[in-house]
């Protein structure tokens, strides 16, 4: 068995068993004794980006980068913030400025020494993507392959065999599919969610509720009927920023439709973050979950992610 195959089996087993629901309860084996009340809280940030910035020649931005953050948001700074904020693990989401060049992601995960895992970005219509994904998965602790659908000039090849092949490759490697999209593009993904029911699908940023019509967003929320879908409470919009709308009702709806075993928190880290601001972001998100029992809040803030991604806590 090759190393790649072994990693794929491990990832597939973890994701499949976790989404089956019966395998674990709140991160603990079904039927097992509950964890001691003194056990430290599991806090997992499932959505952050790291950037080398403009001044590190080892990790240049891609020629096709849609944006180029000037400031560095390094893994060393991330780990410091995590330590100060009580975040046990984090998922580094490979950002678009690097396109399919994953050298900086690999650097970040190496610095993390087991506390960080990552997501990758490959393009279905770009030759060599499937082989490159397999090679990266063989040597790097990945959890998902991300697909973007929000810019009309950079959409994935919907209804084409190339997108299905990319999805299948991720599935075969034991990776989840991570979708970042505006709700109007949801119909293009739905056939693949149904076609690969054993492949976990992560929905970024609450499904972007304020970037579509109510009918378009309703379709995203109704993906909760697919047991392989997981919603991320990330990029939670503040009422002080456009479109100046309160997200409270939307988050409550998501807790009711997806439930705490298929909801995960992410956010709060950037180049200017401190341990205090990172912790404050978690506390702010927690206020939207105040209607839930403490055990359910604990799942959303870390236990569900730890279970899905096989994080050692």
C-alpha cells in the first residue's frame, strides 16, 4: 500500500464514520462514558487563511491571483494567537492568491506540527489537476478540496465531466469537498452532492445568505436533507457592514436544520489578529448559539470539527 492510499483510507474512514452519526456523540464514542467535566474545551477554527505577504520571495502570489494581501498572516503568528485564545486546532484554507501553488500551505502545515490541517485548491478544467491533488494529499495533511463559484468569469465547469472527475478524485483520496459559492450557483453542485453521498460537503460562510434571493438561499438551506452536508458558521457578517442585516435568525435556522453535529465554527484570524481579538471572535459567535444547550455549543465550536477531521484532542 502506498502512503497516499493509506492516508486516503484514513481520511475516508474518519469522514464517513463521523457523518454516519452513530460512530461518535459530540466527539466521544457512542456508548462510552462522558468526558470528565474538567476536560479542556476543544476549540477548532475551521476557516482561516495564511499569507506570506508581499515581501517573502519564497512564496510569491500566483500570476492569476484575484487579490494580493500585502501584509503577512503567518503560521507562527497563528499558533501564537491560538495559544493565547485557547484554540486547539485550525484548518488553513488555501487562499486564491496562490491558485494551485500549495508551497505556502505546505510550509504552514509543517509549522503547525499536527495542530493544523489544510484544504487545497485545484481547477477541474486545468490539465494535471487530478495528479497534482493526489501528490499533495500523499505528503500533506489535507481535509478538503475547495471549489469556488462566485465570480462569473471564474466558474467551475458545471455539467461537464471534468468537474465530476475532480469531485471523484477528492472522494477517492478521502477528502471532503468544500464549496464557496453564491446561492445562485447551488443548482450546479446539487447533482454531485447527490451522486457522491459518502463524500462530505462543507458549505462555506453560512452559504452566503445575503448574496442571493430568499428563494436561492432556501435551496442552500434545504441541502440539510443531504446527510453528507456540513455548514460552516464562518464569515459571520456584522450589522455594521454592508448589507447591514442581522444574521441572528439565519444562524438559528441553520442550527435547527443542520443541527450541531453538522455545524462548525470558523473565523477571527488575520494579519492583525491578537490572542484577545481571536478569542473575542469566538465569544461573539457564541452569542448566536445562546439558545442551544452548552453541549451543542461545544460541538459547533470544536467537537464536530475534531470528529470530522480526525483531530487529536
